[in-house]
C-alpha cells in the first residue's frame, strides 16, 4: 500500500498509483519519476504562491509528471496528471539541478522549487551542497507523511 497520500493505493507488483508517479516494485512503493524532469524554466517569483517573498526576483521552476489531485483549474494538468509514457521527460541528477540553479543566479535566480511527486529526489537536491546562496521552495499538493 502506498503511504504517501490519503488515496492509499493498494498496489500489486508493477502497478502504478493514482498519481501515476509511484509504482510497486520489489515489494516496495518507489518513485517512478525520480530525477525525471518534464519542465525546467526560470520564472518570476510572483508566479509562485509566495506572497511578498523577494519581489522582482526569479526562481527556477522544476516539474515532473504525476499528481494525486485532479484540480479542474490546474495550469499544469497536461504534465501533472500524466504518466511516464504520456509526456517527454529527461533524467537529471540532484547535483545537476543545483548546478543549473547556481548558474542562473546572475539572471536573478534565488532558488529552485522542488518537484511535487518525487520527495526523495527533492530531498536529495535540497541536501546537495551549494556554491551560491539559493533558497528552496517546495510547491506541493502532497499530504506530508513519514514516508
């Protein structure tokens, strides 16, 4: 059973959860989208749900496929509600994301929001040592649990 959200998907080997980002593999539920990026863009901070946080700055937006919600107003539904075979994606290691964020500091980047569906990848990216001061904002629809 997937412990990530209240859907508590009861998955059998090889089955993907409602979010389309978690899969039963080897007796465990794992992130099928670990390190898989569908979008990467430098956005104005005002586009994020961060009221009065460093106005005028920019933030590296990172996204992946998979979401456990089906919000009718979602601007990212074509990616968020997709699965691995529905959208193009590329692999990126946590250290590569940190390097990308650091390289954009001169263009006004102050950090990088983590992807919503791979908590372990987001944690790895956040824990990677940085050579420049950046913030991490985790825009998420997740229900935090111990997993």
